C-alpha cells in the first residue's frame, strides 16, 4: 500500500487534508493512481447539486456541470 497526502487550499489557507491509497480500486473501477494524478494537477472542487448524478464523463463549464 502506498499512501499520498494532499492539502485542499483556498487563498493560501489549508481547508482539508486528504490521504489516498494509490493501490485502491473502487467498485466503479476508479483507481487510486487516477485520483492522485487528478489531485496533483491543481484541481478545483465544486459541490454537486443533489438533483444531478454527475460522473467522471461530465465537465464543468465554470458555472454549471455539463453531461458528457
């Protein structure tokens, strides 16, 4: 098991710390390496409205989620 840690930062302040097991395989096939790659690429996090079923094929336009 390989663990990597990431800090969520807004305006220079750490708001969360996450740990990811790079060998993790979720039930949907999403692997830890893909999560690590995404977290290492200067991501943003946006809350998903409860009425949407957003998945990895969707995109973010800057104002709304767009089904892919």
